[in-house]
């Protein structure tokens, strides 16, 4: 409602049925025309704001996914299984260089984990995949890292080991599939040729690697990994039963765990949507995709690419709307992601 000061002076004192006729000529008419111009100048900004609000509401300025029709998924009956066309091994994580964080000195660096980060995100910051960071810090692939923890960031791809009783240079070289000389020659290890290893000291093994466990498509570990990189722009709350992760159009979206694709297609406000049944009481939903990498009935492994980020459906920009349904009820994904 406009404030009284936005009305012409004479209008505030006359009811609509008793308004005097406006003069047509002379000085009085000029005053009336000036008053009308002043009124337009006063109400013009209000009309502009009202127009913008109406346009925002009409074209979807607020992310509001439609409620998931649980009846379409319960009971959890699987479609006929098809052969997995996707990769059986873990995905190759997208690598991007972050200015100021790249390493050129050849020295081991440390990084303090921030809230909401996982190893794959941190590794990408330094232009590598998650495995060298996991191996260098002697972490398991599904191990949770707490904010504030300091991680070693290797200067090159490799692995690390805290020396244990019985370790020798030859046994470590065999374990990490390298020549013993590369362990001795790394300056940070401060080793002398022929010297015995000291228990509880840490050694970095340039080029060292461990076997990467190949996850069986369709097998659920029960631990959900992050389905995408990006920035959380909306959290789980009433009317928004998931989280929004914003990132560039077309970046990969990953299966949070192994399972069978329950749906891969258009779903109204959700746009292009993939739903995975992990067959342990948990469904995960991935919405607003630009395109699909899987089809209904396909077995997928944890971490395999299922589609690509987009802005389809009721969306105002490229992002992933990610939901978790456990035993028929929405739950906050942030409570389960690792």
C-alpha cells in the first residue's frame, strides 16, 4: 500500500464521489498538471518494484521442488536389471588448478580441513585425485575427516607410511611398488643409503601406490559420499527436503553409493532426475541434471558418474538438488554424507 504522502495534496481530503472538476486552463490547470506529474514520480518506483516481484514469482525466483511421490517408489521393487554400461572402477575426478595453491617447491605441505570439505575436494584444489592424499595421510577411502585436522599434501603423486616394527626399505618399496632408491632420494625423508629405518618416523614414497578397491556395481556400502563438488546454496528445511549444491553447468554428478537406478527421466519441477535405490532402505535423488549417463534398471557403483549438472525443471541456475529418503522418510543429507 502506498503511503499517504504519495498522494496529491487535494486527493487526501475528498472522497471519490465528491471530487471537484479539475480546471482545464490557466494557472490552476498548470498546478493540477504539476501535481499529477509529482504523483507519477512518487509512485513510479513502487510500480517498478511491484513489476519485478511479479516477474520473479511468475518465472520461478525461488527453488521449490515438488514433493516426491513416495508411492512411486514404495515398496522398493527393482526394475529388471540391465548390464552396467558405466565404468566399474571409481571415477576419474575432475581436476582443476587453484591459483596460489599449486606446488612447485617439491616440499610436503599441510592443509587444515574446513567444515564441509572431504578428501576429494581438497585433492582437487591441489590438482590431483583423492588417492595420493589418502595414501599420504594413511587414510581409508571411507574415513571421515573432521574440520581442523591437518592433512599432508604431497608434492607429487605418491604414498606415505609411518615406519612400524619390522619395516625395511626393501619391504616398503615392494609394498608401494617402487625402487628403494626413490624412498632414499626424497629429501624430506632424510635417509642415508644403507641406514636402518627408525620406528614411528614418517616416510613419503614418491610414485608409490596401493591397490584401489574396485567397488562392485549395485553393492551399497551404507556410507554416502558427496555426489558433487560445489557450494551449498540451500539447506535441508521444511518445504525443501534436500540440499542444493551449485557448480558450473555440465560438471559430473556421482552416485552417492552403489545401487540400482530406479528412475532416470523427467520429473516435473525436479527436471531431469535420477533416483537410485540402494536396496538397504535408502533412496537418493539427483535433480535438475542437464543430461544422463545411466538408465533405469542399471547397476551403478559408488562414485560412478550418473549424469551432469544442469538447471532443468524449476530452477534458476545450474545446481544439484540432492535428497535422501530413508525407510520412506526424507532425512537431512548432511547427517549421512562423508
